[in-house]
C-alpha cells in the first residue's frame, strides 16, 4: 500500500512539473508575440507619410522613375 502512495505522488509531481513548463512556455510565446506586435506598430508609424523605402526601391527596380 505504501508503494502505491509513493508511486502516485511521484506521478502527480511529474504531471505538475510538466504543467508548469507548459504554462511557462506559453507565457514566453505570448510575450514574444506582444513584442513583435509592438515592433510592427512602430514600423507602421515610421512610414505614416506614405514614403515606404521598400516600395520606392521596388518601384525603381521595376523601371519607374521619380518625377
């Protein structure tokens, strides 16, 4: 009987550790996504005047000329 209690305690402990790791991993992923969103928003604000350098560069590569 004592062996069964020890085995159950061991299994429950491992499950709790796995759960903690899973929650921590998800929290880290959420934090990374939040940082990417903030970075994307700041990039969008940089080109709010419509002068996106990537667009201008592609325009020149396709043979467009400035006025």
